[in-house]
């Protein structure tokens, strides 16, 4: 991806205590990143914010060439897809648009890339020196597309248009995975400043309605935008690990990460990884480094799933039995149906001709 966020190499916070008695979702002051404590109130954000934003934007553009060079090793470290079943191989194939809608696909993808790069510039300006606060904002927003997709799919099912049981199940599992990422960032102190909480939740509110509108207009476009966001998240965590790996290995894993990744019931954990067979990935959690490796690899799996969704009717739950795929008529995509408003208008015009 064109815009890869820079991760700070500043010293990490002290190791969290396992006997903390603080309320859920909030960390005691000793756990908060040092860079998060530099912000004492909204006045700091207002003072010189315009000048700082312009300076950060210029610096980001200047560093873009160097960042593009780093994309190659980031992509090479992208976890390899499991190809044990034919369905898994087809799930990662990119959409093959026809000549008629090729320009539409190019427009959708160009718009999504431009929008993603613009958001990255803003995040770089606001959170260049505060990694955990940045991760908290990212994970708050990352949950939004999945329950936006579910909302639209439930609406279509209510209207009697079609039923997408596998889509709803996979998107719900993705939402739960991002929710646990958010719990981890809260335990690390990413939500310690009220301005960060307000910005994350305010952005998520509008992002939800934007995603619903985009998904109703063109699901392919909405899935591609989510792929761009997940690819950026993967690159961000990957670079953070490369810069802070040795320090992270000395810190214990948060309790939220242990409860999630070491849980005996990992049904939903397997569910969102549509390119893998169930139980083929069982992460370890020995320290904070392992936690961020797991989160990074989760984002990679989200990215691959979003890529598969861009081909209409291509998504299958990892727990779908081969015998059910041929007999489950409720989940078969009719040849004459349409995904969104744009596709419906095009097919209606084509049928009239």
C-alpha cells in the first residue's frame, strides 16, 4: 500500500502488573505509555495544531519515497495462505472484471486508495509519537465495517432479496476479533486520554454510515476499502514489531490477549480466517511481542478475507462442510441477482437492451 504509517522507536512503557485492580478497559497510571502522558488537555491540541499538521503532512510526503521501498519486505512477510482445499485457493483469487466494468473497478479502487492515504496522513500527524493511542483509534474504527456489512445483509434478508448466512457469520467473527484487539489496546493504556476516545468514537460513528452507504451502492467497493484499511493495519503493526521487537519481548502479555488467544473455544477465531482450514493456526502468547505478532497476523487474515469478498458469492465459512455446499440452496448465488445499487442499475440496463 502506498501509505505505510511510521511507528515510533521511543522507549516502551513499563511491564504491566498481573495483579492490577483497576476497572476493566482502563489501566493504572503506571501502565500508560510515556508519550501518552505528554498530552495534558485539549489546549495542547489547539495550540499550533494547524502549523504542526502542515509540517507533518509535508514530512509525510517527503518520506513517501522511503516508505514505498519498505513496502516490499512488508509484503514478503505477509503470512502465506494455506492451500489445502480448492475452496481456499479460490478464496484468495482477485476479482476478474469484464471490459465493461473495468473502468468502474479502477475508479472504485483509486478512490479507496486516495481516501485511505488521506486518513493515514491525518493519523501520522496526530499520533506519530504515541503508538498505543494510535492503535486504540485504529481498532475502534476497524470494527465498524463488519457490523455495517451485517446490518445491510440483515436488511436485504428482511426484504426477502437473498440470504447470506456465511457472510453474516464470517463478518461477525471478524468483528469479535477486532473487539479483542481493542480490549488489548485499552489494557495497554491507549484510551487513557479523553481526546483520543472522543476522536475514535466520533470517527467510528460517521464511518459506520459511510460504510453502510458504500456497501449498499457497491459491496465490491466497500470490501476493497476494508482491504486497504486492513493492509495498512498489517503494515503498521509489522513496522512497530521491527522497531520495538527486543523491548516487546521483555514485557508480559496483557490479560485480555491471554484470555482470547489461549481460550479453549476458538471457533470464532477460526471462522474469520477463510483462507485457512479450522485449527490450522494456534498462536502462542509468551510476551507482548507475541501479542503484536498475533494481531499483525490477524490483520493479514482480514485482508485476505476482504480480498476474497470482492468476487461475488466467493466467500465461504471455513466450517462449511463440502457436502452442504452443493445442497444448501439458500446460500447459492442466483445468476440474475445483483449485489448493490450500481450493479442492479447496470444489469437492468443490460437486460433492456
